[in-house]
């Protein structure tokens, strides 16, 4: 590295450090940009506003203009936030490039709750902006291996620039689980030998209404049902439980195997309605609008110490099971608040809402000049879930090393192809797909 380059990097580091120290005092304002104004985004921005009285929302962005407009109006109607919502008309953005426009604003922090497919690109845009941003991102942070690599890159950039990346894995911020994990890592249940996690629910929404939308926009509006947009249920929802197991072992598994399929996921009537809108009144090709995610996956993760943990995820009529368990040589835990066995323990301290506490922890770290960076960890947990899905879709046992370093899996179209027009449809996995 040349002397000139070294001086430039040093100056940039000092400038970024100075920017972060601006927020050292509790009365200083942290300006927030809101990216993704749908259901989870509405919750996340309110939790951020409630976390600290010095938060002001100065911009918002969404793929759909009406969502961004409605998002601002909704905040303005709430008296407790009204004086801290300062979104001008020229700071409301929409379209597939809305994240790039938002990144150019003067905000300090971006609260991101978009479809998982786009989060790596959006994080990099925020970090590479003329004024780099702190980031809160919902989970998961990708739907494919390529996306996880973007987030790992973002984590390194944030570390270099002294910026926060906090993810919406709220279990990591609940006091009971934090105290419990300290004991597990201290050996209170002995060596970890096995574990289980479940996220199996009764079903999800399907948005058939496509009025005024192009096919691709409708697909993004109905993002959960397409693997390239959501990652399938095991990535989109079960990441919470999978992340807990990774937390126990302080890192990802070394090997994956899984099976699954699609036997009861049927939105045929709604799908035919959508098909007719985009297919000149015909429903001859309706199946592609039915989505391509599976409705159940059962997998096994082998961790570096040889412990094997199972993950059962999906949706089925009349079914609901959600939770985790870890087993050691001296006991076991529900990974929530109790330990049983030789050294029993039960958490009896105060309870917090993890979705609120994650914002409190993030803002405190920014103000203290010690920003939390969970970028690498959330990328690893997302990639763990992708590893299980990939093993199920291909019928192959795969290793973490191959997945991270050799896989060429890239499901999301390049940014220049994301524009109003035809959708991006992939077939339902056969369970013996080619390993890429």
C-alpha cells in the first residue's frame, strides 16, 4: 500500500470516528432514513423512535410510492412521534432504486425492512454513500450465497468505518436469553452434544391484488412465496431458531443434510386470478403464480465438535410448534430461561421485548462511540439456513466450507434488470436439483 493511500485511509477513519462521536450526548439528534414501509417496517421504525428521544425520521423509501406516502402519514398521525417525523416531500422515494436515493440523504442511520433478496445491495449502498450510514436490518439478510457474501463484505466495511450493523434477531437482545447463554458458554450444561429447533406454523398470507402493478412488482409485493425473494420459509422465519443454535456453538455448523417438499401449499384460486390479469384473461399458466417455496423441510446440522442438531420448519394446516432445545453432557435448556440437569437454573430477572431492546442497544452503542456490528454473525446464520435449504433442494450433504467458498448460487437478478415489467419465475424444486 502506498503512503498516499495510507494517509487517505487514515483521514477517512478519523472523519468517520468524528461523525460517530457527534452522537455521544443523549440530547444529540440521530437522523433516520426508513427503508421498506410495509408491516414489519412500520413496527421497526416505531421501535426505533421509541428507543431514544433523540431519534428523528427525515426520509422514507419503498418500492411502492403509496406505501412510502402512507408510511409518513401514519407516523404523523401519532402524537407521540409527530414532532420527530420530519419527512419532506422531496425525501420520499420509491422504485427499485429507492435505496440508492435514500442513501444519498443526510440521515445517520437506515432502518431497513425490505424483502430479504435485496438487503446485501442495500447495505452496501448505505455504507458506500458520501455520508456512510449505520444500519438496522431485519432478518434474514439474503436469499442466496451471493447475497451472504455481499453482507460479509458490508460487515468489513462497517468495521473499517466504525459503523453499526444490528440485525432483527431479537432473541439475542432478550435479558433471559443473554443470561442463559452466558451459563451455557461457561459449561453449566457441559459439552453440547445435540439440539432441536422448530418453526412450523399454520400458514401465511397470499396477496392476489395486482391492480396497477407490473408482474415483477406484484411478485415483490407477494415476496414470501418465491425463493429468490424470501429464501423459503426456513430462511425467512426459521432463522430465529437456527441463529439460537449457532449462538450456542458460537458459530455455524460444518455440515448439512435435509429433506422436504411441497404437499399442501395451494393458492390456486388466487393464483388463477393473478394469472388472468397478466395473461390476457387466461389462466393457462397459473401455476407459476402459486409460488415455488416448499411447505416443509427437515434438516440436520453437524457442528464442529461433532454435535448434531435438527431443524424442522414449514407450514401445514392446523400445525403450530416453535422453539428450541439444547442438550449437554450435564443438562439441557429450553434456550429461553431455564436449565435442567446437574446445575438447574431459572431466570427470574426483568423481561424485555427483544424487538424494542435491539433498537435500544443499537442507539446506545452509537452514542457511546462503540457501534455494534453483527454483520458477520447475521450473514453466517442466514447462510446456515440457506445451507439447509440447499441440502433439501438438492438431496445432497454439503459442507460449510463448500457453501461459503465454492458455491456459485446467485438467485437474484442484477440490479439493472429490476424494473417494472415481466416477473422472475423459477420452477418448484424437485428435491434433486443440481448443486450450484
